[in-house]
């Protein structure tokens, strides 16, 4: 839900991509999965401080064909 007043699924893809373009990475602390509307699984975050956007670094994740699904820290 954060920083939006309603869950992200309510908004159009263009609104979400305006906030977080494709390729944006996050560190997420204590995410949990739940069953959402229409039987879809959602990743939920309880508090805004549990989601931190990772600053973009030139040359990393810049190519539109790059699909990042999981970011694992060492």
C-alpha cells in the first residue's frame, strides 16, 4: 500500500510504473504472502519502513530485457 493510499492492484500499470519504473529494485524486510482479490497471491509489507528502494547504479539493470525477480544479498 505504501506510498499509495490504496493497494497497488487498484491502480493502472502506468501509475505504478511512474512511481517505480521497470528495473527498480527494493530491499524488503519481513514480507509476507497472502491471498488477494480474485485468488491472486500478493506480497504484502506491513510498514513503509520495511521497503527501501535501492539506488540505481549506472550500468546495472539498465537494459530493458533484464528481468530481476529476486535480489539476494551476500
